[in-house]
C-alpha cells in the first residue's frame, strides 16, 4: 500500500543538501538533493554509529556521515565498501512541482513539519 506524502518543493532542499521528515514513533527520513537535482530519501541514521546523515556532505549520489565519514549510497542506502551496512530507502517522485515520498514502509506516523 502506497502512502505518498508531500514533503516540500525541490528548491526547498539545498543542492547537495538535505531536509528531514519527522516521523513520530519511528526514524526520521532524510530527503536529499544532488548537484544534478536528483532526489533521494533514506533513513536519517548512519548504519555505523547512527550519525545524522542529513548533516553529512553530499557528493555525487552519496552522502558522507558527519561522525566517521562513512559513505552511504543514496539510491541503495548501503555503505560503500569496505564499510558494510544499509539504511532503509524510500521511493521518491516529483509531481506538479512537489517532492513526494512514499512512507508506507516507515514505522509510525508522519508529522506535518519538516525541520
């Protein structure tokens, strides 16, 4: 069952940056925008030590965790070798100028505000 939630407009996410969708009762979701304007959504928690990926540096289609510089692939949610571990990814689409994220697989309920 899909549960598409409008989170923002693409231009509300800084290029090579992120916004966070807060989910009550579950993990926050980081919505990233690359330099080439691709949009991705993954759990905002590094698989290594739980660092906030939304605060990391986006390069290409990866983000470097701000705690220990682990590189996480935005499309798969998996750490780049030699590191191991993955975070949950979420389907994203841009429709009528709005970024929509399918949070059907997310635990809890979505709060209206982005932070």
